[in-house]
C-alpha cells in the first residue's frame, strides 16, 4: 500500500477498505481468467461461511497445501 490516502482509509474504515480490495481483486480475476472466476462463483454460490471454509480446506488438501501452515506464516490462526 504505497498511497497514503489508502492507508488513512484503511485505518478509518478497515471493513470497507478490505471489501473494496477484495472486490478489486475479484474483478481482476474475472478479467484475467473468466472460466476460473465462473467456476469459483459456482463453487461458492449459496454456501454458508462454514461451507466455504470447508471447500477451501478441501481444495488446498487436494493440491497438497496445508492451509493452516500457510496462514500461520501471516500470523493467522484458522
């Protein structure tokens, strides 16, 4: 985050800032790989937060990724 305005915005309203960042990344993904974006939408449509977490864990496991270890590198406990 190199823009000072973004830093101020993130501190003043972190939820809105994160939502905007996520939306921007999703739009970028949709432009770069529409098929993957459509697949992601199909996999998450109508699912609860718990269902989406389980889907994420399953996809990571299928690809040999320990998502808990990955998250812990960033100080995140799942």
